C-alpha cells in the first residue's frame, strides 16, 4: 500500500492538473471554433467564430462589425434552423448596408440633421439617411474590424470583441474603447450580449445589435403571422423623417399597443400617420420599468406559430425599436435563400433615437471616468 505521503502527492498532482485544465479553458476558450471568413478591404484577416451549447443552439459571429452571422435554434420538434438573416461570406457584409446582425455604433438609430450640441460645441456627422445620420454614419461600427478573443467557462462559450473608435471618427468626439461580449449559455438556449465602453472625452453613444429575426427560419417567408408582445405603455412618435417629436405617447387605442400578444400583420396597414411614415412598424417603444431602474427587464416577445419558436428579449436599456422589415428588398442570403419584403423583424434594444437633441430623454452622454454597461438577453424556447 502506498504511503500517505505518496497518496497525498498524487492527489495534489491530480488537483493541479484539473485546475490547470479549467484555467486553460477559461483563458483560451479551446471549445470555440474559428475559421477564416475572408479579408477586409483594408487587408485585415476576418474570422468566423462558432459557439455551441448542449441544447442544440449554435451562434456564429464574425469580427467584421462584431456581427451575429447565424443562430441555430431548435423548434418544437427539436429541428434546428438558422433564425437570423445574413450572408455566407464576408463580401455581402462589406458591399451592402443592410446591418444584418451587426453591432451598431457609435449611435444606433437616427440623429436629426446629422448634428448635436455637447458642452456648447456643435458636432456634425455624415448624413446617410436623407438629412439625418443613421446607425453611426457611413462607416459605423458595422464596417469596422474588431479584435476577437474566444473564452470558454463553466457557464458557456463566449466571444469578446473590442474596438477603439478614435476621436473624430464619423464626427463623434473622444477616443472610445468598446467591448461587446456574446455569451452562449451552456445548458439553456440564451444568448447574452454585454456592452461596455469608456471614453477620454465627453461623447454620446447608443449601442445595439441589429439582427433580423425570422423564427420560422431565415428566408422562409414574411413575418406578418408572428405574434409580438412589447412590454411598453408608451412609444416615441416621429415626424415624416422618422425623427422623434419629443413626445412620449400612450399606446392605448393605437396600432402600437402590443401589451397583449398581437400578430404583426393585424394592424400594420391601418391608416395611421406613424405607420405611413415608416411604411409599417419602425418606432421606439418606451419599456415599462420603475423610474430610475436599469435592471434587466422583459422588453418584447415573439412567437412563431408554425414552428413554435419563442424569442424573449430582456434588456437594461430604456427602449426597443421594433422594425418590421418594411424596406427589405429581394436579397440573396445564406444558403442561396432570398430575403423578401418583410421577411424578418428587428427588436433593437437601445436608448431613444436622437436623444442628444432631446434633453428630456434618458441621456446618452458618456464622460471620462464613467463606464457604460448594457446587457441584452435573447432567450429562445418552443411551445
């Protein structure tokens, strides 16, 4: 029989080996697959990372635009389909401004007339949406190459993406350090998107993810029969150029009351100016939450009746933009499938559009010494 000292030494050695394996997993992320996704116009190598869990869910993310390229989710029969729109190669993301799956910044949604005043100084941004700036300008975060770091922990697989937006980029002030972390839970079908940012100069920012969802499978038809719930008693009405008027309007008695689950197509063609302006739903809803609270709360839910898939969106953000794909044109996407008019919907968690020009809206200002932290969770199930 081995001595106590020898048995103790063996136990310590095994413990150290186990600890080393766990540490290596948490630091290097050996389970996250990586493959080439092409070369950016500026010459950088672009990669595609695959995160998987034990429940049949799989997420593919590229460091070009910190973009969610695909998301495989099981239906009620256990069959997995890709539920987000995108392209099979980098070329589609470089050439087209569809924002499929992209991280949006510095400022998601619109800034009126491409202009805002901060600390008494007027900043001018490139106009790429009529007279307005949309989704960060001509070369927003969706067109930038991010640094990627895969990580595997006991909680699941993660991909950390970082980017330094330099002072003056697209007209915005300050050197802004941004980190976006995609986290796929190990034992439940949840994808968490965490955002953090710091700056060396007063600036404004509004970060979001712009995934287009079709829970029946990307390219499988329109989303008019999808049943949507939005946990919001008010929305921010807009003018003809989709810039908020500054009002917070009650949804009661309007086509924008989704507090009870309602099919997307049930009221989309009603004779309402707000629907006419957006050619369907393209508005920001004010998420119901306690005043001053920044806790993670339910924002919206989508149910797709033919597959039974359910998407629940939770966020720390004060608003969510519901967009019903009203400007989608026939585009060839992944697997040769064609994406048609209203072939997907977006639920972009965010601060309100044009907040820098509306002092009564929740502020989007970030100052040196402060850290922005925002979280959105996409929970999938089937019934």
